[in-house]
């Protein structure tokens, strides 16, 4: 059967098309008997409003655009889940696109969404891409995520990656570890660089040498990095990985090499993706409540859309929480902590070690 139109609804309810539109959009006064007849006609005809036609008349699409650097992996799945739940709660739909970590592709995605969405959420790990997103969107409300804490004057949500990394390394130190390596995320990535800097600061405070190997936030790169550390003969007792997936890859490499975790080497990740609590040993990590962060971002953007004033330029900071699981164990005993404090330190070691690409 042919889909019912707004004119069919008006004819059945014996009212004008304008009256049907007012009832469906909640715009303008409508007498109660008229409203009831329209709703009965809508139900009888199973009428579904045409979103494109509605947007032409109301200048509102009830759709939000989301641009992510990637769509693969547990982190982005959790983030999209949180965004989607909040979108449905507020009567919005999502259009999700990936920039593939490329500024030109981010630009193309933004241009394709203009006129189709009421606002944009852009998660960009690079400062230039974040700036580009805000400038290309024009008058469209834009909320930046993880664009860097220096995004002054723009609505944004950032994770305290530096502080979270310091906490992660401090936990390893508290368990008596003193030879702690770091698997960093890709160069040029703001989150990776902040976590690397936090690792370096915590190690410098403890007067300890740093050992850094570069990954790319994937499980495979974490496995390669850990295998490289083992092959190089690194005598390590702790590892802080720049995210959970690299930590999971490292756990596998250590198991393949016959190393026990946490007895021989303790491991801490970052993000708390769902798999972190399912692997064995379960992974100690820095929790950022990914889905809840997505919900908060969508709610914040809806506020920007509905306010339509541009007054909200605050930067909300997400503080990671330490979640202790099997991969690091509990805090060290006083005897072990004392032994760790007596461990030799590097002379004047306050700089990061060489970053090696794996």
C-alpha cells in the first residue's frame, strides 16, 4: 500500500494540513478535539512524518552528527552505545562517520553532514583536525571531544590523560615495581602524548629510568612492543600501556614468553573497555566510563542546539579512576616497598627514554 501523507491525515481528521502540522510538531495552539482527531487519524493510517520535509519547514532535523577517528574496537563501540542511548532519550538520531584519523577525511565528513544534522560531536586526537572541525561547521553547534585541554573558547570534553597516567604509574610504584616500561600510542596523537608525558613525570619523580616503545593503540602493536622488550633483554617488573588493547596484546606476549603476571611483571592499561575485566589475568586499568562519557557528550550537545546562544564554551574534564584487578595485584608490603625505595636510580634521569617504533 502507498504510504499515507500528511494530506491523507488532514482529510481523515477533517482539519487543515496546517492543523496536522501544529499537532505533530507541538507548535502553536490546537483545540483538544482537533488534536485528538489528528492523533486518531495518524494511528489509523500509520502515518510516519517525513523527516526531510519536516526539516525544511522547521529548520530542524532531530539528527546529530558524530565524527570519530575510527569505528573499530571496543572503545568506539562503547562510546557510540552511550551516544545512541542518550540520543534516543532526547528524541534524536545519529549519523556516525569516521575520519580515519585524517584531517581531509574529517573535512569531507563535516561537509557531507551540513544541512543534515542539528549539531556535531567531533572526537579528534589531533589539534589541527579539531580546529578544522570547528571552523568548517560554521554556525552549527559543535562539541569537541579529546581535542586537547588547550581548546579554550570552545565547548569540549577532555580526558585528564596526563593525570591518569601519573596515577597508573604511581600504582605500579606502590606495588614495589621500579623497572617500569611504557607502550605509547602513535606519535602526534594528543591522548598518547599526554599519557606518555604523565608516565615520564611519574618516573622522574621517583628518580627512575624510562623505557618507551611506540605502538598504535591496537592489540597487535601491544603484542609487538612487548615482544620487542623481551627480545631486547629488558629486565622489567612493570608495564603501563597507553590503552587497554595494547595492554591485552602485551599480556599475551608475556604469557607466550613464560612470564607470570603479576608475579614477574605487573601490567596497567587505560580506558577500561569491556574486555579488560574478561581477560585473564583481568586487567588493572584507568577507567573513564566510556559509555557514560558518550551520554554526557550527547546531552551537552542537545543543550547547545536548544539554547542556540553560543554561550557554553566550557571544557569539561573527565578524571580517570584506578580500577585494580589481577594484572597488578595489591599494594606492596612495607618490606617490598622499602626494597623498591632502595633500588638504584638513573643519574639525572628526568627525560623520557628513546621512543622506538614497533
